[in-house]
């Protein structure tokens, strides 16, 4: 897959530009411990192109599926190689649905029709 030169443009000309939100800080929860947990869950494989850790020989990126840097949950993050992470900034609605369906199939995660994460909370009975 050849990447478009537009992917490397910064600022308003970039395909991934969303009104300056790219410069917002990440949540404090998005730390090395959390990212390691996501990479381990995904067995150090890019969930888009299936390249393995031994083939890639670099640190995999951890991508926020809904592009919200503050939404640091297992259901909203996925392991990607750098090339796939850059590619995922084009046609964001497509990639959000694609990655959610992939995680739903692989791990049984649930998402609503609108892409919201469904939290499976235990049901308690009041006596």
C-alpha cells in the first residue's frame, strides 16, 4: 500500500487535520503501562496489516479508535504499525467501524450502532 504525500502534510492541508485537535495533549492514562497492555492483548501484531513484532522490529503504535485522546479504554485502543496508524487518519468513520468490528469479533467487545462503547456492567439486584 503506497501512502499519499498528503498524509505527511502538517496543519490544515493534512487529511488528518481536525480543527487543531491534533495538538491536544493525551490523557495521563495513555502511558507506557497502558500501551504495553494493548500491545500484549493484540500479541504484538498490527491489527490492520498483520505484521508481527519479529517482522516489524520497531515499537508498535497504539491508536485511539474514536480519535479521542482522552478515551483510554481497552475497547477504544488498538495496536498498529506506524504506516497503518498514519493511513487510519484518512476516512476516519470507515476506520472507526473497521477497528470496532475487528475488536468485537476478536475479543467480544460491544459497540452501539453509532460507535459508542457498550460497557458491560454487572447487574445488581436490590432486595
